[in-house]
C-alpha cells in the first residue's frame, strides 16, 4: 500500500475497531474505555497485526492525551472540592498515600522492581481511579446526588488534581532512577533547582493568565459571534499553553491540564467544553486504542499469577483503603463501603502516567503490561461490584432483623417516639423534603425527619422540628421514629439502594404504613414496588407533565384539548414505568376528570358501607362525588353497576372536587387508601431477592 496513505489507513482501523468493541462493551453494560483497549489489542502487533507499528499514530495519541487532560481541567470544579476542603483532601491524601505505599510493597514482593522511584510511580498508577467509570456508574444508577456519589466524585477530582503534582515530579524520579542505576546515588541539584524554578514560573504564568489575560482574550474573540472562531480560539489557547510547558521542560500533558484549569475559572468554560467535547472524544479514542496495542497477550499468559494477584490486590486493597479514607467525610459504614468499591479500579489517567513513565525509563515493559491488564479487568469489574454490594447490605439487614420480644425492641424510646403517632416519617430533607415539610407544618400534620446531613440537622434543631440524625437504612434508626405508629413514610432520598432497604424494613415493621418514594430510573420502580412501596414518583415525568401543560397553554390551545393531552401522557406512563396494573384499567376514568377534580381510593372499613350496594348508598346525592371504580379482591371494575354489593375490605375509587371528597369522608367514615397491587409485588419479589 502507498506509504502516503498508511496513516489514514491506520486511523480508519483504529476508529473502526473502537466503534465495534466500544459498541460491544456498551451492550454488555461495560465501560466503553475497556472496549477501546480491547480493540487495540485485537488490531495491534500482539493481535491480528493489522497495525504492526503503533509509533505511526503516536503523535495523534499524544494530542488525544492533551485534549483529555485539557477537558479534565476544564471540567474540574475547584469550588466543589474546596467547599469541604479539609475533609475531602484528608480523605484523598490518605487514599493516595496508603495505596502508593501498599502498591510499592506489592512491586517489591513480586520482584517487579527494586528501584524506589519505579515502585513509587507504580504506586501512583495504582492510586488513581477512573473518573469516567465512576461518573458513568453513578449516572446510570441515578446516584450522583446520593451521599456516596458526591464523595466519589469529590475524591476522583482530588485524584485528578494530584496529576499537577505528579507529572512535574517525573523528571526528578527519572534522575533518581538514573543515579541509582549508575550506582552514584547523587542528584544534580543545580538541574533540579532549574526544573523547580521552571515549574514555579510556569504556574505563575498560568495563575496570571487565568485572571488577567484569558478573560480578555476570550471576550475579544466572542465579540465576533462566530461558532467557528470560538472553538478554534480555545484550541489554540490549549495548545499554546501545552507547548509552553513542553518548552520549559515540563510536559505537554501538564500544560494542557493547566490550560483547562485556566479557562474553567471563566464564564466561557461551559461553551468551551461543549465545543471541544467531540474533538476530545475522537482523539482520546486513539490514545486508548494505542494503549491496547501495547498490551502483550503472551505476557499475560506467561505471567498469569502476578496479573491475577494484582487484580485481587486492586479490588480488595483499594476497596479497603477507599473505605477507610471515606470515614474522613462520613461516619456511615454503608456509604464508606460503596465509596471504597467505587474506587477499586485503575483509571484512564493512570495510562498517561504509564506512558510518560515508560518514555522516561521509570516503567518497565513488565509493569506496563501488568498495569494495563489489571486496568482493563478492574474497570470491567467495578460496575458489577457496585451492583452486588447493595444486595449484600440488604441481606445483612434481613439477617439482623430482631426477633419479636428481643432485647432490641426493648430499647428506650426516643424522645420523639414517645409522643408521635399517626405521623409522617420523612427520610431526607433536601429540596423535596423541605417543601413537603413546609406544607405538613402549615397544616399541622405531625412529622419527623431522618437526615444524615449535619448542617440540615442543625437547621431542624433551630426550628424545633422533630428529627433524628442517622441513616434511615439502619433498623435501629427507623425504630426510633416510632414507625409502628406512623401513618406514612416518604422517601425523598435520591439513592435507590437506600430507598429499597428502608422500604423493606418499614414494610416488615408496619405492614399497614403507606410508603411513597422518589425514583429516577424506570428500572428501579419495579424493585421499589416489590419492596413494599405504595406509590412511586418520578420527578422527570412530573416535570414533563407541567412543561407540556405550559407549552400547550402558551399556544392558546383549548382547555379540553390540553386535558386530553395530559391524560394521554398519564395513561401511557403506566405502561412506561410499570406501575400498578389497576391504573391502566382506570385510564378511561381519568379522561373524564374536570379541572378541579381528583380521584381518591378509600378502604371499606365501616358498617355504614359494608353489606350495602351503591344504589342504597346514593353517594352522588349525599356528597356530589362519583364512584368511578370498585375493586373487589383482585378485580377492578370501572363505573360499577349500582346493584353490586360492597363487602368489607373492598376498595372504592371516588372522583370529585376537594369539597365533595371531604363530604364523602364525613358521611361514610372511610379512610383514604393508597393501593398497591399484591400480585405485582408477589411477582417481583423473587426478582428483588435475586437483585
């Protein structure tokens, strides 16, 4: 083949292999980065040999590294880290320091290296976790706002920020390595002082530029209002700072990272990220594929035991260290364990350290291949572990269930438990919880808040609102809420793991309590229903209803047309989100609502109703409300015949305005009821246990 088009052929092979293996990993719900590296293994010199000389694309791969680090700096939220700087940095420093020490011991124990500099860099490689994998797992599981999600994101940012310190140290480590190899044990302190001076000078330029030069520079080019010139301006600025770093003897990667931090402090950071993200994704793919090309399958076969040992060390060792470090930020065991498991992998920026270390002679081929193999395996294993660990906590909660009459039930009641009854237990006092609490307080409805955020607990104490500091997932904490006498449990926490566990414990403690839960993912609805949740609310869906109403209203559509459109969406919701089957049967009933009407379920527990038929009750004349449905055992009847007799424990669906429904409650003395399909719960309970 013509050598002039060889680079184009190689690029085509790189992107094609990344497309195939990346799609495969996505379907298998594995990190797409692992797929890119597997693609590199397949087409590289140790695989099919379609690309026998990876050096041909090394330049583009280095550009991919620069773009990856640039966007990392661009997206780095320094304010988020500094908001809880002491605790987060203490946790991050502990996790990084202990991992480096343990990995250095591992390197010596398995004779990977006897050089302290190489062992230290190997420890740094192992200490970094994958921000991409962590973020993707949390987003997929809707746990970004959960406590362990916030801690994981903050710690991953601290790890990424540590690159600013690690990358400039590479020349010093290389010099120490060369001195040790020559047996001199001496360091050229003049060269070291010059290197440190250059680094400090460069940092000074970055700080000055981020405050004085970059804002004016970007403001000037944004005045042209050109969609082409702005991303070009950002790209030129990134490469200029990166090349300046290279000229000063630092590294291209470090310069790109600091360039991103410079722009991140300006008001243009979000648009810059939006414009450069496609470029980052395309060229960083080349880097990950090129990393895979260097992975030697024969090395793995010949060194399977060290590979296996390193994978186990990373999963168990990093999980244990991450768990211990998380206690600087939280005192909740379950949250700390989830943080530890989330950190139990080698990250994408470890590959950059590996590449830079290999180029400087600090990383041998054996360490390189060993680390790459362990990275691929641990990145694939982490999502599976994050799915397994919550199930283990649920099993533990079941195993620790106290027996009737045991000492655990004889604990002294909390000061709130002794005086609260028919109250609402509110787990989580974030934005949703605060709004609900305001309404409950205004209507004089007793409620108690369970919250793990110390700052919110202080606010509750000042306002005199009953509260308990602790994790609702704890059976002991829930016992102190007097859950047996509570009428309703509301779960506003965004973490589906916690919601499922709390609902399971609550349903066992009080079979009659009404449980309402917030959920993000449609796949979690069935699990929560199986755990005993009566009603599930998805904020995104409710927002879509309101947005649809406002949009049609702004277009001056008739009220009847808007009502039909909203009811159509609501009826489709029942199939989309897998809610109670009886709601599907009531879809026809819903279409007849007036603007001021609502539908409420009532449980037949009164002799005034039991044993009579609808004609005898004459609900319409006495209250103005309408009996829209009747549920007898497992069958729901829309608009039932007036002659159908009503038995005890039947459920009646009443439609009317607030005044009519209130009159119905007074006349017939029936309690409102939040129904849950027992058949649905039974069908899903086995799936929940397996999950």
